[in-house]
C-alpha cells in the first residue's frame, strides 16, 4: 500500500490498488492481467524474511509483452524496512524516468 501511495502522488501515473489484481490466479499471464486492468505496467514482488533479515525482490513488468523493464533484489535488516521501502520506490520511479523528488515516499505510523 505504501508503494501505491508513493507512486499515485505523481499525476503522470495512473496507479491501481494492489487489490485490483488480487483476484487473478497466479497462473494468469501478466499480459492478460494488464489488458483486463487497462494498464501498461505491473509491479510484482516477493518478500522473504529469515530471522531479522528481509529480502525483497521487485519487478516492473511490461503488460504488453511480459518483459521485465526493471528488477531489484535487496536484503536488509528488518529494522530498516522503511529505508528499504524508500529504495524500492526510488528504483521504480527511476525506471519510469520520473524524478524521485517528484514523488514523496509515504510513511507508515
């Protein structure tokens, strides 16, 4: 939700809630999801936690052909989850060629 909030602050982007894609089966092609939702790109990701370490892998995928436009995997101490969130947002914004300062990252309370 924080990534959605950060990205949606930019008026140049049309950002759908992650709930919009939750009803799709994991076997559905990303291009089909993109067509049905009417979006150009999809963000996919995985989260793995082992004790106090967390690894997050995020991909920005073209809905037209399923090609990965940007991917990042990073591992941090779980205590730095907010910094990790900021890093992921900045990477996605960079891949979209949107200046990071154009979108402020959301914080959670």
